[in-house]
C-alpha cells in the first residue's frame, strides 16, 4: 500500500525526520491464516529505515521498533499458500522482526525496497544520511570540547544534559544507530560523573499508549536503550 499524508499512522508520522518519507506499508491481514482481526501489525518502509508497529489492547497501546538500513543484516520471505511472512534481522537484536499474513505482492515490494535501502539507492537516502551525519558530528565535537570547561560547574553539566537530549532526539529520528548512540552517550555520562559506563547496545523500542477519546490523543513514550 502506497502512503499519502492522509493515511499515514499518526504515531508513526510523528517519528519521521525531515525529508524522510514512507515509501510503502505492509499490514498483517485480518482474515488470512496468521492474521490478526483486532490489532494487525504493520511494517513501514521509509527512505532511511524500516519501522515496525505492533498494536496492543485494541490499538490503545503499541510497540514500535525501528531499524536503520545500516543495522539490517538479513531480510527474507516465507511464502505460504495464501499469504507471505516477512522476516527482518538486525545486527543488534537477538530476535527477528516478523510480520505474518502479508499480501504476496506487497511482501515482494517490501523486500525490493529494503534491498535498495541496503544499497543506499532509495530517494534522498544519501542526502538525509549526510545531513544527519553532520548533526551527529557537531554534537560529538561539542561533547568532546566540553571537557576543557570542568570548572564551569552546573553550567557545564547543563550543556552536557542538553547534548544528551539532542543525541536522544537524533537516535529516535533514526540518524544514529544503536552503537553510535551508545558511544556518544557513554562519553557524555562519563563527563557528568567521572565514571566509565559500559552499556550493551540494544534496539530502540518506543512504547506508546494512546487515549482515543475524540481527537485529543494523550501519548506516553518510554525509550529503552
């Protein structure tokens, strides 16, 4: 299914960064074997990453997992008689991301787009990567230079916290891989406390809870790194 600005999931739309666009979405069938009648899962293929949404509790809650193309190690299809299953493996996640009961033609299109993404051949993909890599470099330079102002006390700590927030924002938008985020994050935490942090990287999971009353949506987002 091709996406327009009118039918993009609002929670997924809020995660998109500048010039990132959804090229295709694959949604789990409600009726085919392996489908889900009440809360079908979806995969959104963008020009910078793949976003997987797993709704729960009739859509009141959802897990969202995103994977940059540089973090994807394998993608495969398991074809059945009536539908196809999509399997996505990332380098920093033990379990595969699985989307069952997908239309066969849509599944093939998903695979082709992801393979193009692995080759950096999607629209504006290289441009977006360069733009956000520049932001990451700027944050890294600022973080490194902040160590020379240890006598500034609280002001220096505030600067470091602001940079940590910026890194978190870049990570959420897909500009940083898990490993890149952990390296930069650990450097900031070490400057804040004077200790070295060894944190094993993990895939970012965003848990979203929504209140569907009228048009007002209340969302609570927990980031697990």
